[in-house]
């Protein structure tokens, strides 16, 4: 991106917020990887402005601290254990985050909660934090989402687009949807399984 003599500004006249979107989860455990897959689909289906950074966080922990501390707005996509039926989509934001971590709703609770606690302690918490999640159907050791989770993926991507809009970011639909890495790998595994049963 070309250097500018003045800081970038959005339509309201203030500085453009630095937005970080992180997909968390283990794609090798079926629906546990829904966060990574949702973020991958977001990038595959939409173009995003330069102030938005998208990261495949996988199951990492402290490696995400630096990107988080430099963000004004943080959006995390993840599988959550909300005591609700599988496939239920969940949004937890800002003041709700503390209550969210009082029970184990995220499979990455310790890593994410520790990161947020450290950011708060250092006075570097993003001004807007949201977790977009789905209650998983299956968590077995297999690449690729379960069929019902895959069917709910569109709605989860839509929630990410809505969350971006809340912080002033417009996601522009691509003329041609791209196939992300994990989608391609899951399809290859599915085809191999079909061939093995033939």
C-alpha cells in the first residue's frame, strides 16, 4: 500500500480503524475448525479494504498477542460450547466477553481469555471485541466439516460480514468465489473416501 502524507480517514472523518479478524480452531477435528473455515470463506467470497487483516489463528496462543495489540477492532470466529443445540450460532461482544469466559464456551478459552486479559492489563485492549461462534456437531479426527455445520457456514460468514459492518467495514462480494485451501483439502479427502468405498 502506498504511503500517505496524512493518516487514512473513514467517512465520519476519523482515522480508519485497524480491524483484525481471526479464525481459531483445529481443522483436523471436524467442526472444531469452523472458525478457521468461516474466515477462509470470508476471504474467498469478499474483498476487504486494506485496514482489515485476516489471520488463520489455528490453535495458536501467544503468537496472536502482537497482532491483537495493534488492532482497534478484533473479531474472532471459533467453535463454542454454549450449552445450546449443535449448529447454534452465537455472538458475544464487548461487555459480554467477561461473562463468556466464566464458563468454558470456547475450546480455546484459556488461550484467548489469557490474551484478552493481558491486553486489558497493558491497556491495549481493542475498543471493539466480538466472538462469532457456532456450537459444533462433530469433533472426531477428520478433516472437513460435518454436513450440518457446512450447511450453517454461509450464515456464520454472514455474521462476520455483519460484524465488519458494525465497525464501518464494507465487505464487497467477489465476482468469482475462490476455493480456499482447507475447503479444497476437505473435498479431496471426501473424494478419496468415496473412491475407497467404491
